[in-house]
C-alpha cells in the first residue's frame, strides 16, 4: 500500500493544484452527479488529495485523487476547494491514486484493468523484489536463507485489498496489457461495458485491420462481444456466411418458442393477447405497415 504522509488539510486555491497525466478521463455522468449535489447546496464530503512537491527550491501541488470534484468546483465558478496535502514518492502517489479509485465499485472493467496495470508498475517500482521471478532467480528466491520476510507479490497484495484471488487479479490487468491507449479509449466509449475476456481476446488479434474492425464495432455498439464482431468481419471478407441480424435472431427465437409451445399454450397466448395481436394484424394487412 502507499505510504504517503499527511501534512495538513485546508482550503486551497484551485489554480494552485496542478493536474498531470491521469489514468482515465473525466466521466461526464459522474461529474454530473457531483454538480447536482453542489447545486443543491451540499459540499462533497471528502477533500481532494494533493501531493506537495519540492523541486529545485520550488514548491508545487499535484492532484492525486479527486479530478471530478476539482472539475465540478471549476464549472461552478469556485475559487477554492478543501484538500488534504501529502508528501511522498512518485510511486506512492500513483499507488494512492489507484487505491482510491479501486475502492469505488462503479468502475468499468476497462478502467479497472488500466488502474491495476498501473498499480502493478508502481508497486514493483517501489518493491523490486516483488516482481515475479523465473529460472535461476526463482530458485534463488525459494532457497533464500537470509531470514528476511519477503514482500508480497502485487497480485497477492491487491487480492487481499479487494477480496479476490491472485488469478482473478492477474486476469484483470493482463486484459489490457496488449492494448494501445487509443484502443483503450475506444473501448471506454462502448455503450455496453467490455469485459476482461473480450479485452484479452482483442489483444490476441494480430491482423491490424480485423483488430480495428472489432474495436470499432464494440465502440459503436454494433456488436456485444468480440466473437460476434469477428464473425461479422469474416463475413465482410467473404470467409464466412453473413451472421443473422439482431432482428432475425429475435424472430428465430420467437418462431422456435411458438413451435415448442404446443397448440393448447398457443391458444392461451392468443386469448391473453388478443387485442394487441388484432391491432398488429390490422396494421400489417390493412395499413401496409411494417411493425418493428
């Protein structure tokens, strides 16, 4: 865990808080919730976290956690915000930022994976001995007789914090390890959250054109899974039959359910839904409509 040292908590000028590289952009939905709270006269319960940095005799304050609260305060025209000021290393500051975010349950899988991968890098920068060892290095670790207590691996530490096993933690951060920042950004825009399995599958696609096609389909909401997007791509290349549309799939399921229901259940269904069925029949056969 991070070992940042709390110096003080006080009001700070927003202009004094520097915002450097962030692991994820501001989410407008989350920001909107904070703005609504502010407009109702309530103040955010938690101060933002900043890091005091001294470089070449110059003191600056860099945001650790609370980007949405800072942005909301700025949009509200505030000049100050309550902040907890810490001191510590680059690695500890990054770990603190990630720990704060991982504690929030509403994160998309892609964001959680990005945060876990960054946490791994910061954790192993602080504790080089926690890196996974192989070959001779692994044997040396196993037979180390110095009596020094070993540092827990990154996956073990995060698993303990999150109540997950090490295998689950590894699966999550490895899902984005083969994706570029541009690909991650596109997957964030997908209307349906992209899961760890699908992200890992994208990382295995070596053909750039297919990979871009699949990510584009997911991002646009035109495919729900990588498997479905790859089938569509194969069909577009003449390598597979065109997959049925969403409408065709629904009609096929409806026809199958009707066939399996039996005459007695079909009759009961028609009786229970007679008015709606009659209206649809009139629309199709008399009005010339194409009911969706």
